[in-house]
C-alpha cells in the first residue's frame, strides 16, 4: 500500500528555530519577502507594503499588508499548507529571477514568534475571486473560509505573539528589523507612518563625483561604523551585482574572515556574509546587491557554486585594478594605503604578477642598507640575498652592510615568497637565501704573517670550543665594535636539530632517529665563532700567553655571541658561560691580590 509522510509541524518549527534560522528575527524578513514577491508577480499602479505594529493594531498583534497578486482558495491549500511548496519555482525547480523566496518554508518562520498565523488574501489574477481567510496553528492544523474582510487584491498576514515572544513584535523591534532587512527594497515599505525603504546609495544620481564620493563615505560611516580610506565601485554583470567596497582606515586581521553586507534583489541577505571576496582582500568591507547569486536555505549566506566563484574572481580583479590605478595616479595616497594594509597587498603579490610589480616598485622592505623598495635595492645590488627569519637578519645586517653585502629581511609574512618571485618581472635578478656560514667568505682574511702568529692562540681556542661543537675563525671585519659573531650554516642547524631530537627521544623512536642521523657531518659543517681581529679586545686576547686565560675568554666570547645573536642556549652552552664567568672573576681577584 502507498502512504504519505506525516509532518509534525511543532517539530519542523523547532528544527527551523534551532538549526536553520539564526534568530527569530527572520520572521519579519520572510513576511517582507513574501509581500515584495507578491507585488513583483502582479505589480499594481501604486505598490505598497504596509507594516502595522501593535501600537497601530491596538490588540498586540502585527499585520503586514501588500497589494500584490494574492491567492485563490486552491492556491491557499496548495501553497500555505504544503511545506516546501513554492509558487516561486518553475517546473525545473529553479527560482524565478524576480522573486526573493524559493524554498516554500518562509511562512513557517512566523511560528517562531506566534502560535497562530492568519492570512487574508484575494487573488488579482482570477476575475471575481473570493477573499479567503487561512488560519494556521503551530499545533499542526489549519482552517480555510471565505470572508468579506478584504475587497481589493492582495494579502494581509496577522501574527499574534505567543507568550514570551511579545518583544519580537514590539513597535521598536519591528521598525528596527524592517529598516535592517528592507532599507533597499524597490517597493515602498512603510512601518506605521514611517517609510523605511529606498534605493542603493551607490546607484543614486549625483551631478558631482565628489558629492557622490562624500555620500558613500557618509553611508559607510552610518552603516559599517567606520569612515573609509576610499570607496571602490563594484560591478559584475554576470551576477547582476552592483555595490561598493569600502577600504578600511586601520589595519585588519589577515586571519579573520571578512564579513560583508550582501543584498539579494535588494533584500538584505546578511550583514556578515563570507567568501564574497578572495582571502587576500581583507582590507575592504563590501556592501553589494545581486540578482543572480543564490542564497542558502536559511538566507544567511551565499550558496557556494560556480557563479559565486566567478564573481569572487571578478571582484578581486576590480580591487587589484584600483591598486594599480592608485599607483599610477596618486602615489602619495598609495603610500599611505600601503603603510596600513601592506600585508594584504603582499598576500596578493605572492600569486599575482601585477601586484608583484606594484610591491617591488612601491612597498618599502627592511634591508641592510635601510628601509627601501626592492626596486631601489636592485639598483644597488646585483644579487638579492635574504634571510628567512627576522632575528637572523638583525644579527647579520650590520656585518653584511659593513662588507658591502646587500641583505633583505625575508622574515615577515609573504616577504620570502615575493623575493623568490622577483625573477618573474626582473629576469636578471639573482635571488639567494643567505646561508649564514657563507657570510664568512665575504670577510677580510688576515695576511699570512698574522695568521702564522695566531697559530698557538687558535690551537688553544679550538680546544676550548671543540666540546661545544664549534670552531674558531679569525677575520678582520666591520663594525669594529663587534668582537665575535656566531655563524651556524643551515646544514649545521639541521644537524643540531637532529641531535636535540635524539637527546629527547626514547625507545623505538630514538632508534629510528639514530639511524637517520647516524652518518657524522663533515667538519666543515661545524658552526663558527668569528673573532674580529679589528676589535681591540680580540687583539689583546690573541696576544695572551696563559692558555687557561685564553680558554676562559674564548668561552666567554662564545656565550656572549650566542646571547647577542638570540641563539638557543643548550645546557652545555650555559655551563660554559657560567664556567668562563666564574673563572674570569677568580682570575681577576687573584691578580688583584698578587699586585696588592
């Protein structure tokens, strides 16, 4: 036997309230939506949606009137009493373009705030059609009867609040919700004696472009709660989209998902719509209206499909074009923008060649020669060397600059990606990540006579540093105030990480790491302690005759170089630093006692 499903209306309403609609406030949006769609289906000479709050009705109820197409008794049974059935879909299931709703569940939202919904309607499409009253109850039943209550075509919906939901139908709440959802509707919407609807501000006609710009800035200040840095017009015909992007005046969080104000066919979809723009465009907030994009069933977000993806790409191109235009026509203003939103522009440049050109030409980077653009740095240096970390750059920048080696700080977000993409627009550029050990090759070597005289000192220093996994090297370099510099090549750093992992691992994991790191590294891969022969202290140390004092001073210089370079201190390093400090103190006290 064939049976039909039974529907528990209370269960459906509970499902809508808990899982579909974000808030009971959606009831008024659905009522406005149905009223506007009714007018769109059969436009009268003077269209109007009239909302009467409790102060007008006088009995605590809310009434919404429209003079649209209305319904016949047959349509009342078919549409109002069948969940999921909508007159706004064609035979293929697609929504008709001019309608806002399409899911056939909008009227159910009224049961979020009322136990009883009354609809009085008269069809404008059928000559002589009777006026019908439909009363639906949250318990799951309804009644239909003819009435003489309404003589003109259209529909009136009356809600009587359930106990505890009266505040959702109060005058203040109704006016606020009507203004929130319906401020851009093309049909006049009046709440009591106040009209809340109007056209999109970006489509308003202005004789003066400056006046239009000022009007949009004021609109953003009132709607989005900030006065924008600039306004960018948006237009995507394929999506029927128009609107404006408002550039934030302060830095934004790149990790936070941007939320935009989106209208569909002039009805507010959401003031926190996501995924409208590419992820890199977090420096703007948009207000747009679209006729072709699809909403999710709860009408809170945009439905992710091919058209939304194409729209996202088109909007991204328009934002990029604004940046390029700004660089060509207002470089000073571009500089102010980059000072605030450099992170978003760099994120775009990491995969967009046009933005890469803009960043190379206009965005200052931190270099060993001071803050300058990459284009200016390229005019000074044939090879673009960079560090992958901020700490590494700060440790090496001074030494590199003194030797005439150009160095760029690639430790900030997207900088390394941008530097490695430089050859795309500058094929002659050579971009190299600096291996710290390589810097030693740019320092001046000592003459053979001096090297020979330091042989005994280097032997003693090597003995002191051997147990610390380091080797001493004497070079002459600037700045003269720097006595020692600890340089650890990338291979040495990787070996140190392996050793640290081995020390902390246990069981099978330790055996596995032991196999991986079993092959010893070549001596050349050891970190180096560069001792600056130009430094007066180092010169005096190299002339000492006491091997014990030499070892103490070298260990002290080693520990100081680690601290200056912000390198991690191993237990053996801390022990060496403590030993050298106490040994030098003891030696100094002993020397004072002998001379006294």
